[in-house]
């Protein structure tokens, strides 16, 4: 087993497992089993899926959920560009590569220096996460159905923790922390003023403008990490 | 099909379209430093906003309840470098415990 495959498999297991929390939270948000599963099969980008159900859970409309999920997926275009530069996929492979272009597969490929290893890392992590994420989405959704009252189990707290866990690895220097703080403040100020779900879009505008006119390094917030913490440098 | 279903399918189509865009658009267009920086800031800002909304929003009002305990517990778990699933379970456990004890 090459180092790329080893890294890719461990990432697949770790990421796939938290599909359980996504599935359970999706049911708690009020989606049905098929809707929860459809998002994992077709949308397949964890942050956006959590965003979609998070907006719905907070009483926001499906249009706002769509907006939050889509904007959070914008980074995948940048990942696609990076993977294209590494793997140069052609034809139908390009279409398949696009679907499994997520934080984890991009990070695994980018962590390898040999082109063959990059290719292996991307595909094994991409397909591995895809398969396990979908399996554990179903497990989580069935679990969520069986749990009954989501609040008694603290599932609303689980959603809070999930978003903090997704944000955490991107807060590596002062500027991301500043962006996060300002956007959090803008959100709190907007909550009483606009319909549920819309405060998230207000924060998106603030962040987008900040990034566009800012002067920080171009990759801030875009070094996709696997799990909330860096994998050891030796594995990258 | 319900309205929610249509938005779900639209979201899935948009997500795939965005992913594919990275493969189809000439590198020069997307390799713009401003665009990359905006995409990064957008990711951070949205995740921060989603964290806060899920912590304090209750419809259109701000409420402090058991979810604050979840936020604190998750932060501690992350500081201790716990894996993602443990962080999520810590958040759920803290909120459930605070509610069970009748503190919030």
C-alpha cells in the first residue's frame, strides 16, 4: 500500500463516519430520509450539506438554504482547478473527478509530490469518502428517525459543534480569525432584522467583499484540511 | 414534488456545476488572486455565520440557551485535538446535559 493510499483510506474512514452526524441532523431538521440521502449522493460536499439543513433547522426557507449551500460550495471550483492542474483528467474522467472534488480528496492529492501518488490519493480519497459518507448518511438518518425528540439528545448542539469543527482548521492566522469574528457579529446583528436564513447570506456578502478587496494571502481559508486538525506533515 | 425537493435538486445541480467549473474554465480566469481570496474568505465567513446562527438564533430573535454549552464543549474538544465525530458528540452531550439538568 503506497503512502497516498494509506492517507486516503484513513481520511475516508474518518470523514465517512461523520456522515452519521449529518444524517441524524438532516432528519432532525425536518427533511425526510430520501431528501437527506439525495443531498449526500448528488450534492456531496459536506459543508454545503450541513449548511442546507442548518438553515432549514433554523426556520429558514429552502431558497435561503440553497443560497447558503451554493455559496459554501464556491471553494470547490478552486479545488477543481488545483486538481485539474495535478491530474489533467480527460473526457468522462473529468465529469467523475468533478463530483468527488471536495476538501478531503483535494487535500490528499495536494499532500503528495509524485504525480502517480497524487492521482491515487485523489481517486482513493474521493471515492472512499463518497462511498462511506453515503453509507453513514443512511445510518445517521435511520438513527435520527429512531431518536425521537432531537432536542432531548442535544442534536441542535451537535449542529453547532459540527459547524465549529468545519470552521476550526481554517483559522490558522489573524486574518481568518478577524473575518470569522466580523461575520459572526454581522450575523447576530442581522438575526432580528431579516427573515431566518438570510443573516447567513448577509455574512457571505461581508466575507466576499472583505476577501475581494483584502490584501491577505490568496489561499486563506482554502487550505483544505482533513478532519479538524492538520495531518502530520510527513503524510502530506 | 414539494418546493423543498426542487430546492434540494437545484442545490445539487449548482454544487456539481461549480465543481465542474474548476475543470472547464481556463486556468487564467480562476487563477485570479482576488477571486481566490474572495472564495477563501467566503468559506470562513459562511462557516462562522452558520456556527453563530445555530448557536443563538431562534427564528428571528437571539436566544441564549443550552446551545451555548454545546459551543463551549466543541471548542474545548477542538483545542484538545479531538476528531470531528468526537467534537460533534461533545456538542450534543453538552446541550443534552444542560437541558437534562434544567439549567437552560
